[in-house]
C-alpha cells in the first residue's frame, strides 16, 4: 500500500448531522488562504439512497475570478463518524493535480486526528476535470458523481449589518430584508455524491428522535 506525503490540518469545519450546513469565514490563522474553508454541506441526493457532500474553499473570490485555482498542496478531507463518538471512522479525500481533482475513499484512515496520508494506489475513488469559468464539468462512475471548480457563493449573510449590531451601532438589529454581502462573489467547490452503502452506517440520534444519522466534518490540510 503506497502512502503519499503527510498533510497537517490547516482549517476545520464541522456539522452535526447530514442535511445541514455551517460557518462561512474561517479561523484567523487560515482566513484568506487557499486552505480557508467557507462552507460544508451534506444532504440527501435526488436519489435518496445517496448523500451529497459539498466542501467550499477560498471565500470572496472576484466575479471574474476565472484564474482562481485549487492549491495542489492542500488536501480537502471529508470525515464521517458512524457511531457518535466524534472520531472519524471513514474519510473521503480530494486533491488537485494538473487540472484534475482526484478522490480517494471512503476508507478507514490509518490514524485519526490532525495528520493524514493518502493511500493513492489502493483507495482511488474517481476523478473529474476541474471546471473553469462558467463551465461545469462533471463525471460519474459506479454510481458516484464528482465536480470541482468555481461556483457562485451560495452563502447569504448581511455581514456589514452584523458588524454594526455587534458594535452597538444598530439598536434595531438586522434589517428585513438584509443585504447579501456575499452576492456576486465566488468560491471553489468540491462536490461528491456517494451511495449510502459506502458510508459505513448510521446511529440513533442522541435526542431520542428515532432518526438515524451520521456526523460529518471537513478539514483542509496542507502538505508538509
């Protein structure tokens, strides 16, 4: 089994269970860098037997940012927890090389936590040409679909008014309707749709609702 170079965590974004999303601007140490995670989405696909994972990186890219590129030294890793202990049981990894996004997994990592390696010979999943500009190139194989490229930022937030509120300069709170300060900006998106049969199962929701869930979170890790 071949393993590639070591990657160390640069950014982290968690969500509780599938069918949710979170965050936008990343921690100060990585904000504005190529390891900056803007959002992570996980939701049921049009085929209910599949789950879609979307990891967006590099916030606030210009509308004409066709020159924006994925960093070949940054690994994006989707973590899946099947038993509720908040430790990854399976991972899906994405790494760009020469205009192509390569995917690996889902597989059990050799070690959990901040450091990762890619088992690039035995755990290869699939690949897709990275889309540029308004073009959207996708690929599908064995029931798994992929996309990687520039997309309009889906996040809505009145960031200017938020700063006014927390600064005590907006006693009336947020405006209705607010202003989408991320409108007409772009992100780089990595999308993979995977059959649930590959994701290792679920556990009962701790709130006792009877709903079966799994936890998922995404990390951006820089090559060392």
